[in-house]
C-alpha cells in the first residue's frame, strides 16, 4: 500500500484529488488530504473510503513533520512560498514530493541531497508551468529529429472566462488565486529577442504587450512573464535567437489594468487603515494629484492620451466612480482592490472558465534550402462549471498523472525535475489527450 499526502485542498486541487481517488483501488493507494478547512476537504473526498480528511496547519512544524513521516509521497498544493519547509522535511525524512509550482531557490538547494537519497522533487507539473513544458518539448524534440534548428520560441497561456460566460467588459473571472492575479508581473520581465537580452519593468509591462490570435477565439493581449531566459537550457535551446514566455488576457484588458499599476493600486507593501470608512471613489481620489473636477475627470487628465472608452467602460463596471463602500477594515491597496475584484469577477453558478495556450515556433531545416518555417500549437480547454473548472483540471490532472506514472515505475528519476524529459512528458501528453486536452498544430504565416 502506498500512502499519498495532499497538503492543500483549494481551487486547483479538485481534479488532482478526483483522479488519485479514482485510481486508488487499482493501485492500492490511501489518500490523505490535509487543509485548514476540514469541511472543504470532506466535500472534495465525497465519502471515498480510500480518502482521509485531516485538519492541518502547515506552520505547526512538529505535527507537519509527523504527518509527512507517515506517508510515501507528498503533494503540496500550498502557496508557492510555503513549499520550502515541506521540501526540506521530505528530503530529511526520505519522502518524494510533487508540486505544480515553479522551482524555487529553496528547492534548487535541495537537489544534490535529494539525488543522494534517491528522492524525487517534482516541480512545475501543472498548467503553466507544466503542460506548457511537456507540449513544447514534444515539438522541440520532433523538430530536432527532423534536423531543424529552432530560431524563435514564444509561449503564451491564460486562465480566462469562457465566451458563453463572458458577461463583463474585462473578459475575466477568477478561476485561481485572486491575489496572484492582482500582484501579477511585479518585478522585471526578461526575455531574448533577436539575440538581445530585453527587460520590461513593471511600470511598462501592461503597455508593452503583443497580440496573439487563437483560431475561433479571436485576439488576446499577451504580456511577458518574469523570466523567460531561465528556460533556454531546460529546453535545450542554447542557440535560440528569440525566447519569450507570456500571459494571455482578453483583448483590451492590459491597457485598463495598467491604470491600477500607474496609480499604485496594486501596491502590497503599504497599509490603509480605516478603509471601511472610504468609498472606492475616495480611494481612487487619494491616489490622484490634487485638483478640481470629478474624480473621473481628474483621472482622465492624469492619464491624458492613455485614456480611452475601453478603459472608461471597464472602470465604470467596477463602480470606481460611485459611492460603493470598501468592505475591508484595513489592508494594502492591492488587498482593497482584490476585495472589489473578487466580488465583480466571481464565477457564478453555471459559469465556465477557459484555458488558452499557444506555442509559436520558427525554425529552419538545415538540409533543405527553404526559408524559415512557422508552427503555432494551440490549446483551448473549457471548464464544466464554477467548481470543476478548466483551471483545476489543467493544473491538477497533469500533476496527478505524473505522480501515478512515477509510482507505477513509468519513469525513475530523482532530484529536482520538471516535465521536460521524454520519459515524463510522453506518457503525460498521451493521457492528457485521452482526457480531451489536445493541442492543435497549424502552419503559421
């Protein structure tokens, strides 16, 4: 019998839990799901006899270590900054670990010790990062087998709202952690363009965008992710001239979001006290230079040529020029903005979300005197409802499948790994296709 511990039962854990429970009888697994919200865990286990709910506080070190020691493989669905403690415990106690999050400095520091102990530390095995790595590497390896040299690789992904549920001008509803959405892009993005290292600071990120066209779904805004350079070696693209990874939003979203960045409303370092005494209009006013006229008029003047009808429509929808009261007693500007957005961008009953991903390749075949070839590989996944979302499916399912493949000896690796190796990505992509997660490849102009 194999004992699996899942820490965290939030939005993205639904498909993960369902899949592991579904396969638990065949493979003789016992699944413990631990969270601070016991009711939430019990709802997701739905009475399955191979599942156990556990009330759990990750900060209780003694209990955390005791519980980890009782299991064979630990899956952390916690916020990324909490993985380090779990990973250190796993390596010390000789337990395998898997997450959907980016490889952190804490995780990298454990690589050598994990290898010595033959412990797997699987990371970046969700959607983005995760499915993007696996699907990109499949094409990269295929192009290389043809004798091709990849000169440009761009990869974009976005968690959005499905067209049939798109009833607000932002074209966005939360299907994952709202805090991550509000704080997205803070820092400096770096990527490679025409063999030149390029940087985009946060104050320009949502203005310096590209447009990505997905067949049958239209145009989307794309802004650069923080670090595209780090994946050049992971993807084996040391001679590439252009390398960019980015995030997708509904067309017109980014220029409106840039208003919040310009004003400082995405700042998470300062505190506003007695916030519940304010309206959102007063909050907006407090971030504008003093002057005469209405808040909207002064915002127009402040933004000058950047202002347009698209921005006005989106800000009006959020009731930023009304008497709407702030619900929080205090918080950072980012937290106050998040509270508003969670109300306005909530997936309602019957709503469906949508995942959109596209890889753009440019390459040359060395043995043929042809010009550069271009391929776009695109994925669109629509969720079932507001609980069984496309986001939960595409984050949780690849992690669950890869954990199953490891436990059933389909691959045998140790240390820090991401799904860029053929023995990981090949069976993963095959099973994802069986579950309707299929990329469509077309020759691009």
